[in-house]
């Protein structure tokens, strides 16, 4: 992902992606590529911070759900935090919140690994 749209940092063995923009088509493709790179690097624990995101499209949700499933096959997981009420409702409506763990804070997400 480009520096303008996100930042990747690490806390112990967990990679944390801070997404900083609207997750439309270009940013969703960028997110999908970043997540695929982490999976290919055998990263098993990923947290995505969506607290700065006001819109997310279906491609970005698909990338998050797909990566969570891939990581679980490798005994890992992907967790989210910082969703706005609208984004949380979208995840709930399409059933994505049944697949991806959603937390209120980074500390909460970290504590579940």
C-alpha cells in the first residue's frame, strides 16, 4: 500500500495496517495486494485499523474476509478495529462480521491472539 493510504507497523509478531483513506476501487486493490504480500511472507497475525475510513467497498471487504480465511488455514487470523457505525452495519448486513472478528480497540484485538 502506498504511504498516503496506509502504514504497516508491527507489535511483537502481529502486523498492523493503519488504513488512512476511502476504500474505493483503487485503494481496495492496493489493500488486496498488501494483504496478499503479508500472506506470502507467512505473516500469520494481522490487524487492520479502519478508524480513519469512512467508506469501504465490497472489493475491500472481500479482501479482508478472504485474507482472514487464508490465514486461518495457516493457524493465523485477521482482525479489525475502529469501524464506523456505518461500516459496522455494512459488515453485519452482508455477514462479514460473522467471519472477521471486529474489535473496539487495537488492544482488544491484540489480546485475542
